[in-house]
C-alpha cells in the first residue's frame, strides 16, 4: 500500500507477521482441526504459494521481517527464504527475527507439536543454518512474554527466559558451534507489565545476568555476545474487557517502563485487546502512544536514566538475586528440558497465577474497572472476522495439490523422514520440500511420523 511504500523509501519499513492457530500447530487450513480458526488470530500459511502471496511486491531484501511462529518455525522460515531467493535477495543481507522459542511453549503457551528433544534439534538446526547463511537474521527470539501472560511473576519471567537461553546455547555448543558464532544473533522478548519500577528493574537485571552468563559460564569473547538485545510488548493479560479505554493508560505506562528499561524494540497493544483483534482505530491509538513517547517525552534521549537511583538499583539487585536462585534450581534439576519434563516451571507459574487471582478477588490488588471503580459499560466497536478466508484457503490448497508434482512431493517428504531419523541438519531438506510445494501440514506430518507428538505431564 501507499503508506508502506513511503516508509520503505524512508528506510523505516518493518513487517511483523502473526500466524493463525492452525499454522502455529502445523496443520493445513483445510484440516478438520483447523475448522473455525483459519485466519482468526493471524495470517494462514499452508504452502510456499501462500508465503509468496503474503510478500507479493514486498522486497524482502529491503525490510526487516519478524515472524511469530514456534513449533513449525523451521518450515515457515524455509518458505520465507525460498520467497527471498525467488525475489533475487541475497540471504546474507536478510534482516529480521524468527520467534522459534519452543521451550516457552512447553512452559506457558502450549503450542507445541513434537517432544522436547526433536523440537530442540529443529531450533538448533535453524540457529546453525542461520549462522552460516543468514548472518544478519535473528534465528530465535527467546520469549518471556508468554511466560508472564500465563501468570508468572516478574522474577519468574526473567529467570525462566534466561534459563531457556542458556539451554539453547548449551545445545548449540553440543552441536559443534562456537559460542561467538551464534550468540550475537540471539534475541529476547519480554513483557511490559503494570508495576512500573519493577519492570524497569527487570530489564536492567536481565542485561546484568546475561552478560555474566555469556562471559563466565560460556567464555564468550565477542562483546556482541555479551549484549542482551530485546523486544518488549505491553502486557495483554493486564488489559481488561471492562472499561476498555482504561487500557490506553495502562499501555502507555507499560510502554514507558520498557523504554526506560532499555528496550530496543517495542509493541504496544490495542485498547480492544481483551475483545478481539484490533480495529484500525484502536491500532492507530496504540501506534500513536509509541510515537508520543518517542518524539514528545524525551525519555529516549538518555541511556539507563534510572541508573544510580537507590530504589531502582536496590530493586534491580533484588530481582537479579531471585532470578539467579531460580536458574540455580533449574541447573540442579538437569537443565530446562528436564525441569519442563518434571513440570517445575509450569507449577511455579500456576502457583503465582493463583496467588495473583486470590489477591484480586480479595481486593488486595485493585484492578480499576474490574474489582473497584466499576461503572456502566458502553459498547465498543469490535473487529469481526468471518469464515470467508477459510473457504478461500481450502480452494487454494485444492488447486495447489492438483497442479504440483505429487511424485516429487512424495519423494522429498520421504527424504525428509529419512533425514529426521538421523542427525543431519534438517533445514536443507525443508527447503527442498517447500520448493516442491509440499504443504505445511504434509511436512509437519512427515516429521510427526519420526518424532511423534508431545503430551504434557499432569501438573498437580
């Protein structure tokens, strides 16, 4: 569109791609389990043809692209890379971020497919492939956001996120990478919640701990490996369906805390977050909130403006101690994968969420418009998404399957299965399957045949 082309000309264009639920779970849009969910919480991508349509007339060499995808991230990234290749883009110049954080799925968001072992292999395959072929693309965004949305405390969010990062680093080292080959491209994603000073201290503690981990635990020599680069998003779980315009104030305070805490990238949620995907007007208010902070407040002109404040420094120390204590406990359990299999972080988050809700129910914690200052509700405009896209996607898939070489698809899927049963990097095989127009569901099913699927342990 015209505005996007203008931003592109100014060197300001970046894309953020959220995928719908069937895509996140590795199912095609015409799968029976996808019914009623296609296109509802993001874009539906079932094949290379869909990815080509998504980026039609968008030069991937000239924009940064962030993709919110986890369990089938390697498959979606393969589609992205093939589209870039077809556009004539140099992979070494591509810029963007793949979320690709499967550990937090087991801990909090629950959109996993395979057991932890094979899932970690896929993540490490992308990191290893990226270190060689896409050196300016972030192959993972290690995410505390979803951990916080599930009900964790700030300390738990910080500790579990950084310990996930340690787990990925250790797996890459076991696979033969040097720490300084990949650590500079590791990125993080944190929540920006309501407690203003606690959030600022959390980000400051995160940088302290990560530098220490990289230098002392892993012996990284490159200063870029020591740096914790992070994106922040305001807390969706804090936004209320009641009196939704209150959410504008909440989002502004949360965004301000993230900026004061040193975030390099920021997303502000819309006031209708608790109702639906945002309307254009609600999304515009969220964008203007960022722009006012950036251009009118002056807070972005100073690095670490609270450095030296007794209160903030003391709170930073307290959060750091709490996070390090959790990291040590997880180390003692044998690492994050072992801790997840024992249900440890899941139980900790469940307990924290329960304590928070009890405090709200008892009015020990006031939520304006929910348990205090309640007022008559006025209806708001809500975005409605019908099932048209589902029918459209089903027809596209029918035409795709009719027009491709079924024999070639079958051959490449079988090659993928064989490779999955071994130890080689799966990215080259995923690229070949994608180029043959094998669908997302077919590719994920081929790996399900080898890896199986994961069932979570009961949390008691």
